[in-house]
C-alpha cells in the first residue's frame, strides 16, 4: 500500500468560523468542486475533515457526489468513525479501493471494518493480492486485538548487517515506510531480537555491526493481545513503537505511539459513555438510534427505582409517625449515590489500567472503608447540625447522622466490590456497574435512614 503519512507544509487551523462553513456549503450547491478541492489541498487533512464533519448530512452526501471531487485518503482517515461509515454509503467500490490503496494497513483496516460484508468482498477482490492478503489476515483476528491496530509497513534488517549496509538499504528500497523511528533487528527466522533508533544509525560508523548498537530489552506484542493492554504497555514503558509477532514469534507488524494514543482515547470515551449507560453513541446518530441505545438502561433504572420505592413502602408506618422523614430521605440517598459513583469511577479506571491487582485489592477495600467512615462522620456532623437547627429536634439529627455514616461506608465498599465482581465474571464493569451501585446505595440509604428512624420511634 502507498503510504500517506508524510510531512507536508500545510496550514493548520484550530477553528473554523461559520462563514467559511457557509462558503463551502454554497460551493457544494453551485457544484464548484475545484474550489473545494483546492481549499482542502491547502490545509491540513485534519482540518479538511473537520469541515466535512461540520456539514449537514445532506451537504456531505452532495459533496461526495460532486463531479470531479474525490475524497483525499489523508482527509478520509481523519474523519470520525461514524462520518466514515456514512460517507462509505455514498462512495463507489472503486473510490473505496483507491482510498485503501493509499493508506497504511492499520488505517485501511479501520475503514474496511465499516464496510458491509457484501461490498467488503468486492473491494477486497479489487485490491492487489499483497494488500488483499494483509487485510484479510488482519480481519481474521478479534476486533480488539493488536493485529487490528498494527502497521504491516515496518523496517527490519538482518542482525549480521553493518551500519553501512543498513544505510544503503534504507536509501535504495522504495517499499519502506516514509517515516520510522526504530529499525527492527531480526534473526535468520525473522524473529525480532532488538531495535535500533534511526538517529543512532546515522551517528555510528559504517563498519559497525547493527547488532552491536541494538537494544535487546524489547517488548514483543502478540497479534492477539487486547489493544487496551497494548496501550497500557506503551504507557508503562514509555514506548514509541513495538514489534508485533505471530504465534511463531515472527515479526509481522509494528504498533506506533500515535495508534496507541487513539486506542487510549477511544477506551476512555467508551468507559465514560458506558458508565452513563449510553453505549457507543455518536453525536451524528439519529434520534431513533440514540433512543434505542438508551432505552435498555433507562428501563433497568425504572425497575431499580421501583425496588427502592418498595423498600420505602415497608416503613410506611414510621413515615406516618414522623412525616419529616420523607423530606430528609433524598439527602441520605443522594450522598450515598454520589459517594458510590466516585469510588466506582476510580475503580473502573484502576481496572482498565491494571493498577488494581490481587496484591493491593485488600488494602484498597480497607482504604475505601476508612474513606467511607471519615466522610460519613464529617457529613453526619454537618447534616445533623443543619437538621437540628432547622427542625429543632435532637432525635431527628441523631437519626440522619447514624444513617449517613452507614450509607457512606456501604457506598464506598460497593463502589469497588461491584466492578471487581463483574470483572471476574468477564463482564465489562463500565457497562453495568453504575446501575447496580446506584440501586444499592439508594436502597441502603432509604433502609438505613428509615430503619434507624423506626428504631428510635
């Protein structure tokens, strides 16, 4: 595949005003493909992609269908995934093939993933055999594996070569990547045994052997490793690139830091959306799509709300004796819910980064217990003082202070126990933890507050 990651002297804009977007919209209406093409060519691909994303869906369709307008592969790869999927529906198979042929393999596979299965086979059949084989092999691996984000374009040389041989090879070989930071050193079986920074090659005499200047302490990434785990490795070891090996430990690709940065960003966004119960929602999704994605979690929340209401109904007699309890119930439940979500957010992040392990699990449980006790005491004092001066009732102040301590402790414990339990059950803790934590803290908050109230009354 022809590579497009080149250094170009193009103007970078961080923000486009509405007037410029309107100009582009008017040019689309007047079929002025030349103006749009020239404008996109004069700016950074990411900025051109930003303009396309700010157009309406109808204008994007008209833009793609303009005569003499072709989407630049560099611009297309900068579009967010939902916009790519939308534009693919307007592009001919020939246009998609042209885009894929001019992209690195990792970018090509991301685009191909969004193509319908029927069209995918047609497109693959139109690609050169070498490119087709590479993409088919990548598609054979799980979607979240290292194979899906690796580049098959890399620079590797035999371990017995000299620096001079390497430099000559880099200058003469036209199939090498346009940019690379590290050169992989391989043995006779094409197994990676080390790396050499390209800068080190330029600063070493031609007679020196590459093996003598290579770094042997290299992390090898299996093709089937989860991409989130790959991101953690890059973060932990401050890697700029890493070799990807197959089941026979042979070098089949490389992963660069920019690909990992995208993975970490996507994982962070995914966790945030799942904690809110909206899944993989995109801003470009339609009303019905968004409604469908949110429905299941809202339905589950409805049932958990009825559960909390049922718990309250068990203490109807207590509430009748002291109606003011009904006024104060939301305070305890709300504080417990917020405390639980704080612990949950920290725990989910710790699980994602693998900071929470078997070795420190017990100490973290104890820590959350202590935090719950401390926060419980602090807010018990604050809330009891407010309740006392508000209702002039020492007994009511004592009730809310005791229930506040109990609720804060339970909230902290379940905020860490629920995601860890779901993780052990091979369920993504970011997906459903929030619903369970909210339900438990609400129920415990109501039961503890009304239970303590019933005891004193």
